[in-house]
């Protein structure tokens, strides 16, 4: 073992000597390489190893070839024996063999069978003979009848005989098997054989392949041996003792020339070697080598590391004013001498540069996260909270966001007004800062006020020395300083020319104050957030306008009704404003119309379209049209809306809408329903059972071309009819069938009143997170009792009018409505006289005592009278004018059998 020792001296004297020595060593290597053969022609150890391995490989290949040939021959002979015995025994025991031997001409029977078996079993012959050895069969017919060549005595004794011999068809392996008759006596013999030429073919075929494989193995072995020998020669370089000495001298020179410190410590803790760079970095004394590491006066951490000999990888230790990256490995891992090798690298400058790069990378990551994570929703408050949560604790310990109240409501901010603390985030929750929701009026000297006035960011590196900030709220600011918050950056939230508020970044845990680089980062961060907050503000304004418009178009209150007890709910979507709408419309004859609809889409356009459709339904319902006819007119209206909104340069989106229209009659307890692409109504029976009546589903409004159908439902008194829009039962994550079953469950568990039913539905999972508007109407049916209805049949005779007036007078007296007798007689006299004179039979009169007194006159004509001003010379034309003056409302509705003229009087 050669021990390397370092030589003290100046670094400038060692490095040039090392370079010259290295160049000399390289030249010597190149010269020796030219003098040697590729495999070391100088009879080196590598050459001897190569020749020995070549001889061993050749012996192994020859042995393998010989062994393989012998094995193949043995296997071929054994295969011939086995095949011969198997074929002979099979033929000897075959059915009919014994009988054929006893026949008059055994050859005629056995020869075809033997030849067929020979060809099938791939043997060279099958010979059947008698006990004297005379052949009955043979592949060559001229040999039949002659003596069998071979020893048959053991076979006659009942044994199986196999032998190798030279027969009439050449060298072969044959087997002789006895044929046993009844009682086990031998009645004949069967011999089968295979020539050696046939069984040896496999060996002849395998031998060339074996030789090729042996040759390939030899070539590979020689190549591998050559590579191993060349590797050994490359590692030793063919050096002798003198050359090895020179090599160590050269390496010692190089060791002292490198810019990395190298230290070798022995197993007893003594310094064995330290190159020049290590002496310089650790400031070692001149006589350091050979001394204990503990006695060198190094830094305690470095001393402990060198003395321990443990593994260290890129550990950073401060030695003097330097940061050293230390790597240490033991030298006895693979049987080497005890001790350790340590390398030292000065990483002071690298550490500073990498630290700055890490800070820059973290800031870029934070700006990227700001672009992705701020503004995920169109809510001003949530966007401000996302900004505060992103900056803590990556940039500041506490972040507060203060916005003008106008910004929170979607309006443009007014400078000079108070701000409201909108968001807060911090490493702790007990900081004495203004709480969220607090209205703040910043004084002119505060950093926030200066930032709002100038539109520029302001940094206060030391809050305890900032009088402008301290005077904002002396008691609270003193608590903030005492808490440990010592530095502040306030940045205005600017969106174009608008200043929406300020963002405050507070620092407490990190002792260093905010600097100019961090101020630039804060400005960039707030600038990105300001765009999202302004977008949220604009959305809030537009959403508020759409909601206001929509709510102004929906019913303010439900009219007082006798026929129905109605409750309703309207729930807007979380995002956007839809076009869902509903209405409850009183009709003539104490009837009530219920309507619910949905305009596809969201926003102002959907809300405005909804208002137009609701107005149209109001107008169409005044005509007392059946549901299917009303939906037909509404369908035409939607088609015209599409045509009006389409221009030559652009195509407006097609207005999609659905609607369900139902009319309930409390006299007949019947409800007529028609729907245009709308979900079916639900019906809660008095016993609590929930059904979905089969109402024909017409096409959505605006498609045109197809009629609508109606369904007539018989509703028992106390039933609840439930109308709703698709936002209640359908969304992106739930199919409508699932929604309908959930609605059925909610309605089954609801209370008896319409209010309880609405509450139960909206408290269920159906309305947890609606992605669309929800409109819901629950109407409980009532019946108009028979004591409130009076009806008469009027003959087609003008004289019957007087009898009619008398009957009406008696009925009004019974109801206690004597004060309406005179006006009612006048109204009915005019209406009945017109029906008799201008109408058709039958004529009927009906009085309904509801919230008003309703007079109805039926006739079979479809001609409707018209109100007009009569001239002075006209004899008639004043009757309807009189009816209009005496009643609150009057009108005409058509039935399948005629028409009804009705008039209402206040009670």
C-alpha cells in the first residue's frame, strides 16, 4: 500500500508542476499504446489471462460437441428399440391376429394389415411368423415363406426380445414379440424393426446445427475474453513499478492544483492529507498533517463532522465568513483502510445567487397562481378573499382588502366616501386590525388615503415611526405595533381610471421590513386582482339590473280567490338571471287560470322576453280562451319575436320558451291543462298520494305548425295542484326522471297547506344549488257550494223575461242581497232579451255568489254583441251600454255549444 502525503508549499508553485507532469504522463501513455499490439503483445498479465480463457473455452466447446453426438446416438437407438417393441406388441395384440394365424391362408389376411400398420407407425418392417420362424408377412413379398433372421427362442418362451443386427434390409434394431392364443400359449411371433439409417437421421441433422452453435459460442467467448483483457489492460495501462510511482507523483501534483478542498482523515482521527485549497478554506496551520483533528482549532461543527467520519452530502457549514458545501465518505466501505475523505467547496457566492433565484421563482409562481386562483367566481367579496388568501403567508403575514360600498353593490365608486373592510387573511386570527365589515374613513395623513389620492402604492417600512399612520386611530394603531406588526404596503385597486379600494399587506413574523422589490411585486399582484374585482363589480351591476327587471315583471301579490288557496316561491339561480315566470289570473265565472313558463337562457334578454310573454298571457286570458288556443296564440307571438329580432347583418338567437296553462272551475271541480314543452304538473290528492297527471306534451313555443292538446282533470276538493319550472327537477348532474322522483318524495312528506308544501320542496335537496331559476306554485282547490249557485232554463219567449226577473228577485232575497235586486233585474232583462231575440236555444241563466255577484246568460249562438253609442233616432243599442254602467266587469266567453255573456257586481 502506498500512502499519499501532501507536501506543504505555495499553491502557485504546485499547479504549474502538476500540469507539466500530467502532460508528460499523457505523452508516455500514447507512446506505449503505439508500441503494443491490440491485445497486449508484450506478454502482459492481460495477454496471459486472454490465452488461458481461450483454451478453456475451446475445451468446453469440444466436450459439448462430443457429448451431444454421443447423447444423440444413444437416444436414437433407444427410440428405435421403444418404437419397435410398441409396434410389435400393438400388432400382436390386435383383434383378429390370432384368428388370422389359424386361417387357411394367413398371408392373405395379415400382409395388408401389416403393411398398413408399418406405414402408419413409420417402422421399416412388420413381420408375422409362425413358431418355426417362417414369415407370413414382409415389406418385400419375395421374402415371405422364408426363415426369419434373428433369435426367436426367448420370444417362443414368452419374452420380448430386442436386438441390433444386420438383416436383409441392412443394419437395424428389431423387436420380437410373442402372439398368445387361448390359455396363454404362444401361437406365433411378430417382429418390428427400424433401420439405423432412419433413426440416425436426427443426429445427422442436429450435428451441423450443433457445430454452428459451438462456433458462435466460441466467437462470442473469444470476443468477451478480448473485451475483458482489453479492459484489464486499460485499467492497469501496462504500468510497471517505476511508472506507477510517477503516476502517484503526478496525481499528487494534480490534487494540490484543484479548486476544491480535499481532506483525508485516518481511522484514529488524525489528519493524513490536506491539499492547498483545504488549507486555504479552513485556515489550517503548517504542521496540521499528522495531528488530531480535535487539536486543529477548527469551527466546532466542522471539527465534529471530520472527527465523526459519518456520511455527509452537500451539507452547508459556516466557517469564518464563508459558506462551505461539505461532502464526506468513509474509505473502508469496500475493505479499504479506516478513515474518511472530505471535500470542501466555497458556495458563498453561489448560495447568494441561488437564494435570489429562488425568491424570484417563488414570486413568479405566486403571480401565476394569482392569474389562476383569483377571479374564479363573479362575486366581488369572494374575489377579494381569494387575493388575501393567496398572499398569506407567501408574501405577507396579514392582508386586508378595503373596498368602497358602491363597488360591493356593482356601482362605480365615489372618491371621498367611506371604505368597508371586505376581506381579511392572516397567519393568526387575533390581530388587532379592523374586522371584516367595518366601515373605515381614512384620515388624509394615512398611507391608505395617500394611496387613494395619488393612485400610487405606499410602503411604510417601520410602522412605529410612521406618524401619519399612527394618528389614524391612536388606540388601535398602538395595539397593532405592540402585537408585532411592523411594516406595511398599501396598494390601490385600480381598474382603468377607477380606484376601487386599497389592499394592505402587513408583516410581523419576518424581522426585515418591506423593500422596493417587494413593493413592485405587491403592485403586480394587486393589478391582476383589480381586473377580476372590476369584472365582478360589472357582473354584480348587470345581475342586479336583470334581477330588478325580472322581479318587476313577476306578480307583486296573488289576487284574493275563492276557488283556490295559492302559495308560490321564486328562487333565482346562483349565477345569472333566467326567464322563469308564473301568474295567477282570475277569470269569469269564479274560475282561475294558473300559468308557469320558462324562457331559455339567462340575462336581460331572457328577462325582457319573459315580461313580453307574461303580458301576452294577461291579454289572451282576458279573451277567456281555452288553454290550447291560448298556447297557439302564444306560439305565434314567440315566432314573431324571433323574426323581429333578426336583422340582415346578424341572426339573433331563436327564443326558446316553454309554458303550462291551466284553468280551474270551482263549480264543476274540473281543471283543463295544456302544456308547451313544459314539465307535467304534480297533483297531491286529499289522502296525500302524489301523482303526475298525463298531460299531452306539446312542442316548445316558437316552433309553430303543430296544435296543442288539452287534458281535463277531475280534482276533488282539497287537492293540491303543483306547477313548477324545470330548474326544480333537472340540472347538469341530475336527470329529469330522478328529479321527478325526488319531487314526489318531497311532496309526499309535505304539510297540508300550500305554504307548507312550498317550504318542504325548497328545503329538500332539489334546491340546494340551483343552476337555473325555480318557479313554484301550489294551489289547493276549493268548491263553490251548491248554496251559492242558482240556475234556470229560460224558454224562447219574451214573456218569460218577467218570470225570470221574479225568480232572480227571490234568490237574491234568500241570499240577503236585496240591495242588488234592481240592478240585477236590469242586467238580466237586457242579457236574456238579447239571447232570446238574437241567439239560439237553449237559453240558461246562472247566478254565482262569489266575492262578487256573477250573472251569466248562456245561449247556443256564437255571435257576440258589441258595445256602441246609439244615435238619438235609434230605437235600440243602449242595453249593453246600460249593462256596462251597472256592472264592474262584463264580457263574453265561448263554449263548444255557444257563448256566455257575464257581468259581475260588487257585493
